[in-house]
C-alpha cells in the first residue's frame, strides 16, 4: 500500500506524527505533536512480543510468534485510528530481516495498520537510532559513540551532532543470545562466558575502525541498556550512567542466581529481567572490546529517530535525496544527461499520472531517483550496465530507503532498457507491480529520447495513455529527421508487445 497524500509544506504546529518500531524483542508505538519545530510526546505504547524467539533453525517465524505480533499491532491500530496514514511510519528490524517468511507477516501487518511496513537494513536502523539519540542529547561538539542492544542485533554509530560518520549492525541481541546461551532462563557461568566470547568475536570486525576514529562521549539507548543502567543505579554501583566497575559488579550479582525468575531489581521491568543476563554479557564485551570507560543513557532510540526522520521529510530535508546525490557522485554519473532524462520523464509522468492513477507521492520520487541513478552501473561495465545499476541499488546500504523502496528503485533501473524483466516484476509487492511497470515505461521512453545525448531541446511531446495503451505524438516531420529515435521507438513497440502493452508513435 502506498501513501496517497503528499505534503509540500513544513509540519505545522499541532500536527501529529506517529512511529511504530517492530523490534525483535518489543514492539513500540510513539505519538508526538509538532510544536515550534520540536516533537512533544503525547502517548507511548510498548509490548514485549519477542518476535525473534519465534525464529526456528530454518529462519521461519512460528505462527505463534506472528500472532503475538499481530495482536499487538491490532491494539496499536486502534490507537492510531484517527491519525492520517501519511503521518504514520512503521519500521521493522532484525527479526524480520532474518525471517524467510517475512513477507507473509508484513502483508498481514499492513492490512491491520492500513500502511506499508518498512523492513529497514541494519545500517538504516543504525542511522535512525542515532537520529533519535542525537535529538535527545545536548547539542555538543565532538564525536559521540551510540550503542543500541536490540533483541536480534546491536547497532554501533559514531557521529557528530546530527550527522553519522560510521555505522554498523552486528548479529547479536539479547533475545537471540538468551535463547542460545541461557536456555529456559537458566543462568550459568559457562553460559555467560560463552555469550561474552561470542560477542567479542562479533566485535572483532569493527573494533579497529571504531577505536581508530574515536569518540568524545558514549551513549547507550533502548531497553536493554536502560535496564542495565537502572539496575546499576538501584544497587548503588553507579549513578545514572554505566561504568565498567558497575557492569562487573552487576555481572557477579547475576551469576549468584540460578534463573532469570530470581532477578529482583525493582526498577527493571519483569519482561526485561528475562533477557538481562544476555544483555549484560553483550554490553561487557562491548566495553572491553572498544575500551569504553563509561556510558550515559538516552531515552531517544529508533522510534524517536523515525519521527524526526518523518519531520525532516515533511520539511523537504529528505535524507534519501542526499543518498541519491552521494550515489551519483560516487559512481560519476553524467549529471547533465541524468537531469535531461529526469525532466523528460516528468513531462511524460504529468501526462499519464491521472489516467494511470500514479498519484502517490512515492511514484513521482521513484521516477526521479531512477532517472538519476540508471547509469551508475557504467562504472562496472558498459555490458549489461542496467543490471549492474540495479544490483548496486538493491544491495547497497542506502540511508533513508526501506527494503521495498530499494526493490522498487532497482526494478525501475533494471527495466530501463532491452527486454522488460517479468520475473523481477513479480518479486515486487502486488500492489505496486502495475504502477512500477508503468513508471518503467515512462523511464524507457525518456531514455530513448535522449540516447543521442544531444544538447538540442526535444520538441513538444504529447503522451496519451489508456490502461495498457500508449500514444506518443511528435510534431509533424520530427521523427523523419531523427531516424535513430524512430528506430529505437519501433524496437520499443516490440518490447512492449511482449508484456501486452501497445505503443503507438506518430
């Protein structure tokens, strides 16, 4: 499902935004009101779902875990019933990234919520976490390390003010480690040491780069680190921050117990106690590997980051635009040529939008971004460069883009020349297959019209569409004097016939 309402102005005072964080351990909902450019929290809902605990050895989510998640989302949906869909964003993290049957769960969740579920990459999750943390911390100069231990993954970000410099997501989380090293909630010295060693091994891949770049302050976020901080404060081991000594003392406390049900910290919620030993083992490994002396805690996390990211998009500060510009620069795109194709594609889009019902704001953006990036694969090889372009867009970590958005963008770029890829089209969500195919046809025509890369302006074009028919009209005699374009359009007629579309040119 696509958002049908576009916003062209900054968020106004009183406007309400909502974010849903579908995590591996807990699901969260936060609702906030825009006030003087800031977000004021109105309501928060949080439920322990432990979606990651429902992953079997084949990476399939069990029916039981899916139902727990859907039951939670149904309660969220009631709370969101009066908020416009365009003002709500739902993101999912590691458990659904890992699940082989994620599309099954996502489809059910989307029907419940009435909006798309965005399964974000590890790097995108890290970026959003940093955004949430940075908006809840003092706007100090100097670099900040942010660590967020989730249910299935742990994110590490070094940034300054609101900009990230280094992002990483590692496959270790409090739920997955609890299942593996503390089965049935049993606490043992052997299990703790195994969890610590596994975390240290994961950290080897980032240790050198992070310590080399360095940071001036360290902040932890989300429920696991919050629980550790609360326990350390309650026991008097540290005050409103986690130190290495406090963490070691907390570890010794836990190892004196036999089971997670024996954990009795008053300030730690019962559902957090169940994953506390795994969280402490991971956090101790983080402290030791990265040589952290102390860590403050931030209430800001992924869901707050999603809200601020939404507010930025509404103010036309969409990070996706910066991502596309960076891609174009990195892969040395011919800026003038890309701009010409984008302009022509938008002229065609304007003439087809209403008839083909391409009115969702994402349709306009996807066409623009595909026009700008369709040639990035040329840096790899001219041969089949459209495939290389699509691969880069599909598999790169693109800040601001969800997995479905990258799929759509990769399909458009893959489709811009030669035969249209029917099999790749089938991989897209059902509701976007037809509009994406239609966008691809518009992009193809724009590419054909600019094949010569001439500086000469194109003539006035008229495009009429009706279901699976396109009629492209040029001024009298223009095609006769442009035989290459005429030949390419004749070939295009044949390509479109293979997908049951009819193109007429005169």
